């Protein structure tokens, strides 16, 4: 009996690990629907009656065309998450297209529910991610060229910067139908309602005037 607490601990850890990712689907298909009366809730979205699904539910054409990069960041992320692509519901996967003008930046951000695998299709990108405090906030960074692939582990802050003189294009796959997105600058200095200035001045060791200036900026969302 003395081994029971350890067994329970291992079981708890296993369950916690399993719940950290999208659960495996319990049926062949579960097309997301906003019709709550006829739909069935599984996880994340209600499901259309499988007998009413069509081939059109499993195709998404929103990644065909370049995104508009004429914005302060010089980049545009076009998502193919379950919100845009209902056929992904319960399948634990999604995609995004990222267009970069010369010098364009996909700013530091994190996906709390998904690992990201990025492939460069055109151009040259400087990419990187930062580990947690446990590994001393170590930066892993690399210059990527056409055809290169890089992985950003789940939940870690990461970025992509076009360091070339030409347009750049990348596609990413994510290990969740709804990986989520937290853009660091937006979340910290553009929160609604604003985070207390007292909190930010102490956390970032900044003068109040600097924090006031940062909070007054328009934090652009390139999604």
C-alpha cells in the first residue's frame, strides 16, 4: 500500500500530460457548426451531424493569396484555424500562412495550446524562440532559407523576421485546431483594461513616462 501515493502521482501526471494537447477524436468527422440546436458539443466547437457533411467542409481556400503586408509590422498572418476552417474540429491540427515585406516582422508571441512547425517557401527569415525560466530564458535562433523547417515548442515565445531585401513567405502547421495566440506587446501594453502602471514600472524596471508612452501606442494585430 505504501506505493499507492506514487502510483496516484504518476497517474495524475499522465492525465495532466494528456490534457495538455487536443484530445484524440472520438469519431471520424466533426465539422464545426454554429447551429446549437442541431449540433452536438464535443470539445471546442459543436459538431454538425456527420450525415450532413460534404466535401466542401474539408477544403479551405483562404491561404491561396498573399496577405496585405502594408502595415506597421510589414507582415500578415492568415490563419486556417477551426474558426476559419470548420473541418478541423476535433482533429488537433491547423495551419497559417505568413507573408513578409522586406524587413517585415511577426513579433514575439506564443501559442498556449500548440507547437508550431514553420517551413520557408520564399526569402530569408531570422527566427527564434526563448525557453522558460527553468532553462534561463535561453534564446535559440537561426537564419532560415527557402525549404528550411524550424519548430517552435508549445507555449514558448517566438518570432520571425524577414532579413532579406525581398518578399518572404512561410507556412506553419500547428498541433491544435485552436492553438491560440498571445502577442506579447499587445497583451502587456495594450491590455483592455490596462494593466496597472505600478505593475509595469516594477516588472520592466521602467520609468512611468515610458510605460505611459508604451500604453498609448496602437498595438497592431497582424492576424
